[in-house]
């Protein structure tokens, strides 16, 4: 394959060479690249371009920006069913708040590993939307993974030579970032009597996610057998409002045994609901949602999260998100020496190694438990 160099100015050259063939016509496509430097440097650059074409590493120039490409990819992932509407909403928040303001205007093909490093630094120091303060490593990691996923698609579709995000690790998340309840009995007394007591106790003693708790129906709660069946979850998005969704994997469909404390709590809660409904002439519970409104409206995950956040502030535990009750449950099981496979099934993880990756630092407190967890994961 040959190329041609045409001098356009004192230190400006136009490089001409054949690139890949047109997929429809089979004809070769001629490419032109403007190069600034000496003639010798232009000859070297032309040789590099021809070599890249021969090795199928040449990527045609594109003016697509990071912002344009990542937005389109998120839309595609949601439309293809690769991610849920709620996940897509979270991805879009990361795109608009952490990616677009800092590197969104940069051309996709001009992104370099050094840009990723500088992006991480900016997010750590002034990444908040109001510019006042930096973001936690965990949040930066989420944004890093979204961008990396998009660039994997770009590399697969030959829009870039390589995924530069893969060359730069996300900031390390400190072990103490995972907030858990240290004194469970004292915490129970703090929450007792609050309207969020029952959903909090369900999550604390089963590890269920908030969306799974809010989708729970009395028909899936067997207090005699002491079992809860998890079969669906609620998700809330701007695009679709509140709606039910099925678990992401088969592992999400699970039966959870209940401790006596939770059974007694649910019995008392059910009794109170029955009395209220009968007093209002609404009849029996049958297959009603545990946490539906009086008009049977679907409960809002956002409102529950906000209410919990306000409550956490009141009890001087502002960093304790509702999801941390799930982490606390996993911590309890680990401390009790429960094997990793059982913990993984209870949490609804698709694979034990997911559980191990999330809670590895909790196993480090006891090296014997860590080794047992790894053996169980490998021998499953």
C-alpha cells in the first residue's frame, strides 16, 4: 500500500493514503490527513498510518465528542434492555454531573490516559455540582465505570484504537466508606415507633433492597413458615414513574428465612393494618402491598429514601443510608461465620464473587473467614 505527501505550506503537509474498504461497495476509501512539521516527520507519520491500516488498527477521524457518544450509549443500553430504566437514570446523572462538565467537550478520539487522571483529580477536589468540594472515591468510581463501559463499545466498533479508561484505575475506595450499624439492639430502639420501623427492620434482617421491600406483598409473606418470597421490586424513574420490575437475575428471585424478632414485628404490623382497613371498610389484606398508601397507591422509593435521610439526621447518623441496612445484614452474617455462598444467595447476588468483592474488607478482620470465603467461592 502506497501513500502520497503534498506540501501545502512551509511546515504543512497533506498526507494521502488508502484506508479500509467501503463495506457496501468494496472500494478503497482514500484518507487525507493534515500534518504540521518537517518533511521527514511527515514521511514517518505517513508510514505509521499505512502500517496501522495494514494491521487493521487505523481508525477514521471523527468529530464525535465524549458527551455525544456517552449519552447515545446510555440510551442504547436502556433500549436494548441491558440496563433498567432506574439504572439508566443513575447513569445519566453521572454523565451530566460528573462527565459532561469536565471532559464532555473533548473529542472521543482525542481522549488520553492523562486526561482520565486529570479528570479524577478534578472530581476529587471540586467535583460537586456546586463546585464546593470534591466527590467521594465511590462516586468517582461509578462515573469512571460508566465512561469505561462506553469506551469499550467505542473500541469494539472501531471508533477508537483502545479504551484509555482501562489504562487508568479508579480511585481506591476506603474500607470505612461502607457505613454499617455497629450496635444493632441500640439502633432498633432508636427506630422503634417511627413510621419507617418495619421497612427498616425487614432490610436489616433480610438484606432486601428498598425497592424489593416496597414491592413486598402479604401474599409473599408466610409468617407461619417464617419465609419471605422476593419476586419483584419497585423502581421509580422520571421516564416511567413508579412501576414493578422483575429481578435482574435468577438469583434475585429468592426465599428468605426470617428471625423470630422480624416475624413478631410483621405480625404486629399486619394486625395493625387489618384493624385500620376493617375500621375504614376496606376489607382484608389478601395480596395487598405491605407499604401501599391508603388509596392503594404505589409507594415512592424517592419519598422513602428522603424520609429515611431526614430520620438519619435526627438520630445523628447522617451517613447511614437505607441501603446501609443491607450492608449491615451482610456484616452480621459474616461475623456469624456464615459461608459466602449462603450470604450471596440471601443478598440475591448472581455470583458469590460479587459478594466477596463488595465485602472483602469485612472478611479481612478474620483471616480464617477470608480463606473460607474464597474456597467456597472457587469450589461452588
